[in-house]
C-alpha cells in the first residue's frame, strides 16, 4: 500500500491546483492527504488486502477530499494531558496527523467511524477568494466602521425580501464588516461569492432589509446544517443568526420584520423549529431571542474563540473563549417525547422541556448493543471539536475515547461538544462513558439530530471565568449553576 502515497499526493495536488490554491496551500493539502494515508497504513495488518479509496469533490465553495478504508478503527491513544495552564496551543505536543495539516490546511476535518462500513477521513478546504475588504481596495472604496453616534437616516419606507440579486452579496459583506470588523464568528459573511453560493445551495437563507434607495441596511439568515448538526442527513431545525442593522436605520423594527420573514420561510420548508446561539458577553442578543419567543435549552461553555469584540462593551477585558446559550422556538405544536436519560440529569431535562413548552416524559434506559456509529469533526475556524454519536453500541466507551483523543491529540482541540440522542436505549451508558473522559452537562437540543432531541455534553480544557457570563433569563442562571456544579462533579 506504500505505492498509494505518491498517487494520493499527486491526485490531491492536481485537484488543489484546479481549485485555484497557491503553491504553499497546495503543498499543505498534499501533506494532509499523505498523512491521512499513512494513518491508514499504520492501522492496517501486514497482510491486509482491503481497498483504500480517495475521492475528491470540487464545488464553487470548497475542495473536499475523503479517504475511505475498511481497516480496524483507530485505537484510543494515550489520553491527552491536562492543558488548562497552557497559554498557546503551539505548546502542546501533538501526534499523528500533524498540527500544520489540521490547523493550517483543513478548514474542517472529520473522522467518521461507520461500523461495518469502515472508517472515513474527510477534509474540507475552502477555495480562495477575495474578501469584502480586498474587493473594496480594488474598487477604491475604503470601508470604514460604523460610528454608533451616526445621525439617523430620514424616515422612509423599507422593503424586506430574500437576498437574491447580484448586488446583494457585496452589500451584505460590506454591512457586516462595517458593523463588526473581522470579529464576527462566521467567516462566510466576509466573502460575497461564498454567501451567494451558500444561498444557491440551500445551506443559507438570507433576508435583507433595503432602504428607499434599495441599499441593503439589514441582514438576517437561517443556516441549515451548521454547528451542532454536522453529519445529520435530514435537517429538522435551522439556526437564526448573522443579524445586523445599519445604526442609522435602527429602531424601525427592521430586525423584527426580517425575523418574521425568516420564520415564514422556515415554515414553508417544513422545519420543526428554530434555534439561536447568542453570546453571554452582553445581554442584547439574548433579549432578541427572548423577544421572538425562544427559550433557553443549553449552555455551551467556551464555544467561540476569544477574539470577539462588541461595541456595546464598556470596558476591555482579557480575552477568553466566548460562551453561548442555545435558545429554541418550536414552529409547530411539538408532540410528547419519551426520553431515556441517565437518572441524575432527568430532573433538569424535564424542567428544560417544560420551560420550552415541549411535553416530555422519562422512561428507563437500557444499554447499547452492537457497534457504535459516530462522527468526529474539527472546525479550524472555531478551534473546537464536535462528536455526534448517532448510535450507542456496546463499544461506546472505547469509541468515545478514541474520538476524544483524535480531536485533542491530533487536532489540538481544547473544547469539545458531544451529542447523543435522548431516545437511544444506550443514552445513559454513553453519558457514563463520556463523564469518565471529562465531559459534563451542556443541555438539551430539541430536534437537532434528524428530528431527534439530543443531550449535549461538553469537554472544556481551558481557563474560563464564569463570573463574566451575563444572563437575562432566570432559567439561564439556573442552567449555569447546574452546568458549573456538574463540571465540578465530573472533574473531581
């Protein structure tokens, strides 16, 4: 199988060049694929005759390379050492897939254990394109940040519509940059062509507000298949976000009108609900979710990188990773759920269901059987890992440990999120195994996994001052207290 190395590297290099990557990035992509093949060879038996498939897909958005094999799944490596006192990820001794491969080459890295179907390594590389600032420079139209004290625009008639015209995408990117600089967590917003293609592909649904001159002065979007839903084949919910309004046009119900339009579009698609993930640095975005009838279901500690800055913050404080709440709003009357959680989380989950207006009752959990199925993703832009446990098997402890170590040791992730279906007979067994690995309670995510409700657990190996978390809803404070207590319990 060593003969596969130059073939795989050459195949990746040709596709990278076709995608428009420069020589430096092309070389990084070649090395990434080569390291993936080496990882398979290290797991293969000396006399193995199993095939190895490398598949490339080139779209207007990205180059995706998938490596499929039927060798033994990765064995759990040595557990990652505690790193809460380390200041820089570069101080961590990583192994296997090299740091420069994951952190510099791949925008998304996915390790997938598919049971009898074998294993898959999937690497996604966003294609190069000029962002909105580069375009403005080329067009000699420098972008300046908005001044919060800007004079109000004259009263006028506004229109709210789907973003679909050629000029919309640049105007959206320009609006976001002027409002946030480069601190918005969604990179896609800065690339007009990427925004256009995401909307065309149905992964994003953008709504804009335009003034009397047909200039875009507001944006709000639904994201389908984004964070927390990676790997799901059927989407029952969408995330609301990417909201911004030009300060000169605020206070005129543009946000409300765009939200109403998004909810109507979501119902037309047959979605069961909408969720939002507002930050906890300040209360504004939480109040927006409260105003639109959503309810707190989960708390994700250290969810975003620590480079976010908000103009509404009165003081500069040392950066730490940003925590987010998860709000959920059903779009149709939800049916009663039968959930099978571990006994110690039953009360908080039923309380969360009641708070969200979703009927639920708890049954007695069983145990997992057969082989577990899971996906493990590393998201370079957010520097975090996500594990989606699709099915709990008898090997769940080993499978979760291998996935955690893959993300921590090979990708250098310090923050991981794990989802497990609450209807799975093995849910309690999975939680017990995850807690032994350092995961603790995160909350409830209704309809998240192909319409199934999931329990979210989290692994946070970075310093975090919870006194800096600002919350609006009383139940959010209750959830924070519960998460903090569970973290202390698991880490004892």
